[in-house]
C-alpha cells in the first residue's frame, strides 16, 4: 500500500485564448475572475500573450497584482510579454521561484514550453506548462522533447506537467507521456460552450498523488475563453 499524500497543492491549466471569450470580446478581467474562482496555488496558461505586434501579455501585470493573489514567473523573453510562445506560469505571491527557463521544442509552427521549480509551504515542485502542435507528428516530437527536458534536470523534484496537448484521441502523444507520468482525471474542457474533448491535461510524476481533479464549469468560465480551465489537487506520497 502506498503512503498517504501530504501537503496538498492545487494546480490548474487554462488556455485563455488571449483573453478573448466566446462572445469575441477581449475581457482580461473575466479570465482573472475565473482564476480567483478556482483558487489554485499554481496556474499554467496557454495563449497568454497576444499573437501580433509587440506580443504583449493578454493579462495586464498591474491587474494581476491588484485583483488576484498571483505573480507571474518572470521569463522576460519579450518586453511586455508574460511567457514563451504564449505559455506562462502564475504562482501565489508567497511562493518562492527557485529557477525558471523556457524550453525549446521541435516545431512546425511557433510552439514552446516553460518550466519552473517552485517552493510552496516548504514543498518543492517542478512545473512544466506547454501548448503542443496541431499536427500529430509534431505533437509526438514535442512530447518527447518535454520528457527529455524533465529527465535531463539535475536532481529529482516531483513534477506536474500541464497544458493544451491538442490531442483529440486516446493515443498519439498521450502514449509518450504515459511512460513516465500519470494523468489526472480532469474531464473534457473544449469547447467551453459544450465540452466534449479532453485537449487540456494535467500529468504528474508517480511520487505525487492526485487527490482530486476536475474541469471548472462556472457560468463565467463558459464565456471567458473557448477552453474551460482544468485543475487537480496533488500531494507528495
């Protein structure tokens, strides 16, 4: 029998579609209100930066500081941007960010991933956020690259991987991740108005127990983006 988990951490993943909702209105404040509804300790965002122009953050930093308990992991790759190819990580303001870096992936279209080692309440967790390709062949190449990046890190830290995998089926890149990670039972998240596809996923290393998981179905979440956010509560075994 495995040991009981201790010190739970709530994580969430959310493709915010550059803060454009199902009504085609760009309303960053809705995204931030949804994040407050979820109450996660760590959030991985996809499509967090605008696609054109200076590619500024879709969520104003001052509004994040004023209206949420979060701070952004400072990748500082582009002035005014939050992440790397739209991937970003928010953590509670009392969290300690030990390290962080962008992960370069093999690409057909602009894609990437981000990583950070975070300390919360004395517990260290490695977090990877990603948004994989629309092409199945490139998704699998990117999945293997992410797995290799995590394996190549010095020292083992319990890890949570989250993001929009763009995998509609039950095989593909999911099979690659299954060799090293377990999937949280989060449920369908796309399309927000009628979720039927599990494009968004949360995965953990075996030394983390998934204590609870789900998809956030609030009325506001159904309008704020075309994806619903997913979440999981995890704890060290």
